[in-house]
C-alpha cells in the first residue's frame, strides 16, 4: 500500500489516464521474454567478489555478460551467468558514481567516475566490448533548470527505455547537493554524448535513487531520504515518484507503507555504519518479462538501527503492492544493487543482487547473490496485496504423490495446482490411508504422519484435525521417517 503526499496529484489519476499498454517497440521485442525461465526449482547461490571498499552496481550486458562494479572504480565479469568470475578490470581511477548504464540500442556501457566524493567533476567511461575494456568518453552533462550541476554518486544502475515514444533513451538517477538537496535524473537521446538534467524529485532532502520502466512506459523512481526538515517528519517509509514523459519530470510522489528505506529506526541514536536521520541506497529492477510489471526491491529489513538483514521484495503490479519478500542474508548488509538476466543468454532466468556486507562481518566486502523467482516466491507474505495466479501458472514442474504401501495411487499435477490435498480430492484416499499430502503452498509439501505425528518444528493441522509435517520438494521426493506406527509414507518427486 502507498501513502501519498497531499499536495501532489493522486496516483489514481495517473492510472486512470494511462492504463493502456504502449505499443511494443523493437527493444521490448528483443530484450523481453517469458516468465518461465525465472521459475523452476528454487535456487540461491552467494559468493564474495570484492574485499574492502564499497558501492555496488550490477548490470547485464546485451550479450548476457554479468558485470559487478565496485569502488576504485573496477568491475568483474561473468560470461556463464554468474557461476564464475574474471579478475578485476580497472574502469577508471576515482570515486564510484553508480548509475552504470547499458545502451541496449548498440551495446555500449557507460560508467561514471568522480575525482572524489561529491560534489566533484565526473568522467564518463565507455565500454564497447561488454565490459572487457574501458576508455574515457567525451560526454556532456548539462546543468539543470536551476543552474545546478547534477552529481552522480551514489545511485542504482541506469536503464534504456523500451516502451513508448522515448524508446532508446538512456536514463539514470542523479542528485543535487546544493540546498535544498534533492534527487533528479539525467537522460540522453544521442547515445550518451549529451545528458540532460530532469526536473527535481518532488520530495526535498532525497538522494541515491533508482529507476525502473513499466510496460506502459511510465517510470517508477524510488529514492532514499537523506534528511528531514524536522524530527516530527522522521519516517522509515520509502519515498517514490512517477514520470510519464520519459524521465524529464517527476510527480505523484509519496511514501510506500511496505518498503523500508533501510533500517526502520529513526532518531538520534547512532550505530555502526548508520545514521538514524536517513535511509539507505536500494536495489531496484524490473524482470524482462513481456507484458508483465514484476519489480524487485532490495534493502535492509530490520526494526533497529543497524544495517543488517538484506531482503528482497517483489511486486507484480508495477509497485502498487509488494506481497512477498525473502531474506537473502541475515548479517551485515548495506548498499545494494539488483539486475535481471537477459533472455536467450547464460544469464537468462537469474536475478542478481550485489551488496555490501557478508559473512566476514564487515560492510566493506562485496557479495553477489544470484537466485530465481521461484526461490523468492517461497518467502513470507507481507500482507500488502496478493500473489497473482498467473505467476504460478507459468511454473509447469510436475509432481507426484505416492505411498510406500501402495494404498495411495500416484497422481501427478502441476505446481500451481497444488493448493492442498483435500482441495484436490484426496479426502477419500485419506480414509483408506492416513498418509497423505496436504501442503498448502506451491513449492512446499507437508507429509501427514498418521496417528503418530512426525517430530518437526513445523506442524500443520489437516482439516480433519490430524497433524502434518513440512518437507521440501527434492529430486528424490520426501517420505515420512521410517518407523511410523502406520507404516505409511507419502512424498513428492518430479514426474
């Protein structure tokens, strides 16, 4: 759910004026595919890519090469979808500006490097070989309408617009340090030679933004809060705004009730790598699924003041609601960046999360997690909206239920059909055999343990009052432990 500022136009009007899907262009046809590759068996992997320093940006080049950037400024490349990584490659000496932008019209990649912490002069570097080599590029970044020079540090990666009249435009977040400080964006319609400053983000005191384009051409801007006018305004809710003109102006601003702007504590206490007066840089990306607006958001998920518990949220209606989230790492975790793999490449179906932190206990290490949407869908419900049925309908894994003593016949069904065994007509079989599947969630499976409940920290009551034990789907299925008094076992395995 969203809380909107009362002085601005309601988002309801925005939706009413622009609910139609923009005509698909060549970029959308080329770079957006099906949802199915992001599903399948749940997967999560994590590895450390950088030691020391900060400031992540992760992107996928047009050929699917995954690029993880870090302060210095340097990058590591993966040509196999994130399984293995090459050595550090120097982009340009200086301070990480974030906002790495892939030009999907020709494959160029732009990185922004400052001489020092901003305000500072910025050099734009370009790669024309998917991140292998870099050279300074003659680019102009123009002042905004107020005479302020946009600053690059720090921001989530940029994007290429794929939908509507501004197809092919490059857009990345930027900010203004001059009072009153605020977020903005810069965009280029000439392949990165000239960058024009957008109008200001409607909420003052913001910085470190992230942008994502929806399938109707509207652009969602998520911003960090850097300061509040007064202590009474302290909020942990994440600011957002919208653009309907390709990122030239921003309106319909508000605060998202579900998404936290970093650790949720707001006050004067200060902890390690934390200031309670403001939020934290997020990761944001839209999955490249044609006709769908699946957005992912990453940030710390904790009620206290420490930067810990890196978590990813998912929206399936273009940021209106965020019904599911899942913890990626429980320890130290600060700035983050999100990217999605490219259709038809080794990165297809993977989601990439680069963040500061990790098992070393330091926020100054760079971790890279890769996972699929199925893994995220097994996270917890937030209560903010519902998971749409079409998400599960694209998951065509087939499962079978079986019994060791043969009294329950094998039955196969698709994952999205798995609501509960009782709903699927297993009640009569339960009378014959007290071993029965009664899992209420797709991707999970509950084994009914008969008159002697299986010992498990997770127990679910069957509609008939009997106890069920949770077990996960595996390649060989799952059976209730041997030695059950009823001698029965039920499990699931790929059909």
